[in-house]
C-alpha cells in the first residue's frame, strides 16, 4: 500500500482512501490527494503516517493523517490534482518529488 501511495504522489493522481475513523468509530471512504508519508511533527506518536488532503470532509477540506493500521485500502483514481489546490506553506516533504515550486 505504501508503494501505491508514493506512486500516486509522483504521478499526482487522486486516491480513494478507505479507512477506520477513530473519531467517527466507523469505516469511511474519501477522495484525497496523497501529500506525504512519514512521521507527523504535530503528533506525540512519531510513527509513520499517510498524509493526505481530504476533498470529501464533512465540514471543509483539510489534511487527514492516518496510521497504516487505520488504512483499509487505497485505490488510485484517474483524476489528477494540482498541489496549488492545498499547498500554502513552504514545503519540507519527507518523500522527494517533482512538484515544481511545491516540491
């Protein structure tokens, strides 16, 4: 699953992500842009995570970071994304990529 996710980062393909939501206590499926894979600077637990941009959020679009044991499946979609849709900071990605100014 990690290789598929990283491949989608490089190709800039959106993914369909099915996962167990701790917050909602159920399985959810979301359309996301894969952003990065690795530890989170915000989390106390520094385990690697799938970091995505969630297009389908209930309230507003936002980042979604999931531990690997939460992820049930990742399907690569034919639609691509533009990093300009969500990258509003100076990136410091864990996974190297060629996203132009958003790398």
